[in-house]
């Protein structure tokens, strides 16, 4: 196996050579280097030991320096491959059931797929308008009004984006200036931190409080400074399944009242909320909504994460700035999908109302299946994720544990420590239950044997 292949099989993106010696090694073949390869970011949490792999390679592979350090100087030196890619690749390599990355293993509605086909064949394949197809923006405005009672202007206050990810990125780049601070709650979705850093900002990571992963608002108030530019919220929350309540948002309103702080509200799981709860969207709270950019994702709502279409809603002055960035990040979003989504939203307005019940059944089914296991599930109030405490099974770090589960036990999951800047001592992993019953049953059968 050549070195590159070895690295990619073991999901090592940026090898660090810890120690090298020429002329001798354990395998006895002269002229080889003996190196310790360490995954740089993803497996590393402050204060923890990095897992490592020993490998022997011909010296020429690392001695030949192709680029000087200044040419390759990274803007994100501590960023490796995302954990989602790593675990999905590992699931594939080891033929494990993939409950790691958050995507359904069932299809988007057939009618929606047919509409895309029709629009492609009808020639709707050229650039769409920069802020999004007018009909789609109108449908979004109708939906925001129907669900949240907020009247937004599709011309000036709604932009269709390349997934929630692009909306988050464009919002951060548009508003965060060099030296600005942005409050992020850990465990945090992994795109926030690098987007803040690319804007020259400083992420201020505050921990959510286990076991219910609630926000410590006193800590938030104490973390504010004159440089605080933005607070990023995520409800329902990935990876924990926690949701914000109305009291949280009232407290937040108090905290930001006399400031210019902008709120970026990641609500991509807005429709996936359980046990009869209301999704406490920032759309409901005028004091907050006036200073908010609110992000949604069609990928989550229509079981089609690979389409990467979402949207951002914000008052016109904020949206103006947002679009200044969006037009150079993405300019516009894939046209036939926009036509199809607009038609489908018009003819199936009930779709989003069915998601909560649909996923609640999956959550409950999966929980019942794991009843006899040694995993302790934390309540999941929303999203299609379930946290589980594995401390009855192992005291190992979650990165080690998930690697072992994938390679030895046949089920891939996500370690939670990678969503922290500084991970506390805890033993949680994340399951994705957006899967067919048969997938959940097969996975649970393996999990119950651990
Ligand atoms: C919390 C959160 N925000 C944003 C995104 C990105 O959404 P999209 O796939 O539409 O880019 C995800 C996707 O997993 C997510 O979990």
C-alpha cells in the first residue's frame, strides 16, 4: 500500500511526522523511515492523547519538499476533514451500518423528483436570479407567514442559498469584521467556527450544560464584550437534539436589548420537533427577529440532503448585506430544483407538518429497539439525532470508541467531543435515526450485543 493510500484508508488528512530515523526500523528494511502518523484536528481535543498509527515508508516521500511553508500557509491550520466525511468513509471501508452522518436512507417524495425531471426537460437549466426564483421566494414567504405569523417581503427579505451551510457562511462573512467576537454554543455544528475565523473573527465557545444541553444564560451575559458582534443559535440542536424554549428566548431578548448584536439562528431542523412541542423560532419574537438572520434547509425538510438548497430570512437592511456576500459566494442556486420546490410547496403545503410525527415514530422505534442495550439514551426533543451515553460499556474517549464500534462492531456513529473547542470529560456518541426501519433494526441488533 502506498503512503497516500494508507493515509486515506485511515482517514489521516494532515499527517504530522513525530519522529523519524533513517537506516533502521522494526521491519528491518534499510533506507526506510519509521514515522508516527497523527490525525491532526479531528481526533485531537485539548488535553487528550492523539490516537496514532505507526507506518514505514520510503524516505523520499517525506523528504522531498514540494512547496515552501509560506506558499501553503493555511488560513485554517487546525482544520482537518470533517468528522462526517471521516465516519462515512470508515463505515464504507468496513461495511458498517452508517448511523453517523445525518442523512436519510429513504427517498424524497416521488412527486418532487418528477417535478425536477419535468423542469429540466422543459429547459429550466440556466442561471436563476441571484436571490432565488421569485415563485420559490413567494412560497417561502407564504410558509413563514402561515407557520410563524411573520410577514416577510420575498423581494427584499428572503434569499435562496446553497444549503443551510452557504446561508450560515454568507451571514458570518457579511457581518463579522476582523477582531469581532462571535458566541457559539458547544457542542456546535462544525461549520460555524471556521467561517468565523475566515472572516477574521474570534469564536467564543460556551458549553451547553449536560445532560439536557441547556444554555447557561448567566454565562452568556458574562461573556459579552464591546467586540461581541454575533450570537449563533441552533434549535432544534445538532448534535444533542435539545431545543430552546420560550423562556430561553425571552432571556436572550433581555441580554441583547441594548446592544447591536446580530443573531444568526440555525433552524434547519425547524419541522423536526417532538412530543407536541412548538418550535420556538426566532420568527415569533419581534425583538429578536429584527436583528436576526434565520436559516432553513430544504435538504432536511424534503429528505434530500444532497441537493444543498436552503434559504435565509432577514429584515431588508440585513438581507442587503447578506446578498452582497451571497452573490459572490454562490451567485445563484440550481434552477430546476428551485422550480420543482416552488411547485411542490404550493401543491403540498402539509408536507412540513408531517415531519414531526414521521421522525418521532423513528425516534421511539429506535429507543425501543435499544431498550435492552447498555447505551443510555438522553431525551431527543428534536432533529433526527439521538445521543447515547456509553459509559457502561467503555471508559475510552469517544473518538476511540466510535472508531472501535465502526471497525469491530459494524455500526458507525459520531463522537461528540469533536463538536467542542474544549471537550468536557463525558461519554456521548450521536446516532442518526433518519433511516428505514430495517436499517434501525439491523443496527440495534448489533448495538444490543455490545
Ligand atoms: C445544525 C446544522 N446546520 C446546518 C446544516 C447544513 O445544512 P445543509 O445541508 O442544508 O447545508 C446542518 C446539516 O447537517 C446542520 O445539522
